[in-house]
């Protein structure tokens, strides 16, 4: 699983979204999720619909207009270490793709498998997450 929602300010090109998508997917795979476990959605908001504190909580420089809010819904019970690994990988891969780490906000939420379905009216099956290497 994870399901990623990436919220941005409007005006981002398809090429920019593709780079972000690839970076987040590579981060997910590097954190042990299967290669074909690829679920993302992008939400683009106008300036009046996306209001973000430029320095909260203790940033040394203000966020730019290229800020990304990455929400990852994971299976309940995901270990804290896996979340830290995924967070680190997301920031690293997005930085390689050209996003300033200062502009990356990441939030994890959890949902139990009985509360989700990937299609076909079937409850979500367990995902075989590789152990961390």
C-alpha cells in the first residue's frame, strides 16, 4: 500500500508532476514496497486555496511557491522505522528530482486493511513489504 496524495499550487507542468511521481514511487520501492504498488493522486490548488506558514515550525528560510504536501496512507501497524525510512527516501528522491527539501512536507496516516479495497469489491490483501536492507 501506500496511497500518496501530493498537493501543490496550480501551474505545475505534466513534466514536473511526472518527475515528482517517479521520485515518490522510487522512494516507496526503496523503502521495501513492491514495484507494482503504485497509487498516487495530485491535487493542484490556487494560491487562495493553499495557505502555508512560510517558516513553521523552525525553518531557516521560507518555503517557496513550489511547496509539496505529501500525504501517505499506510497500513495500520506500519513500524516507525519504516516510516522514517520512507520519509528519508521521499526527501532524498525529491531533492534529486529538483525539489528543495525545505519545500517538502510529509504526513503519514494509517488505515486497516478491512477499511480499504484496491478494486473488484474485494478487501485489501496484505502487501509483502521487503525487510529493510
